[in-house]
């Protein structure tokens, strides 16, 4: 009886380890450039030449592109 219990416990650990995977990257292309915050609280994205690429707003700890 004791051996069967140990065998079942070992099998449960092996099955959990076999199903465990590393999560795939959700975001492969992160936005490139420099992000600066202006007086209004908007986040502005600039490229390496200083050109304005986009304006972001923070809602619920997420950046949402507005323009």
C-alpha cells in the first residue's frame, strides 16, 4: 500500500513537470525610440533623430496610443 502511494505521488510530480512550459513572448516588437513626459502628463515618443512618432496616455497602468 505504501509503495502504491509513493508511486502515485511520483507520477503526479512527473506529469506536472512534463506539462510545464516557458510562456511565449507576447510582444516581440517593442516600440523603439525615446519616451519623454510633458507637463500635461502625456508620454511622447521620439525616434533617434528627434522626430515625434506618437503620443501615449496612461490608463490603468497601460500605455494607450492616442495620436
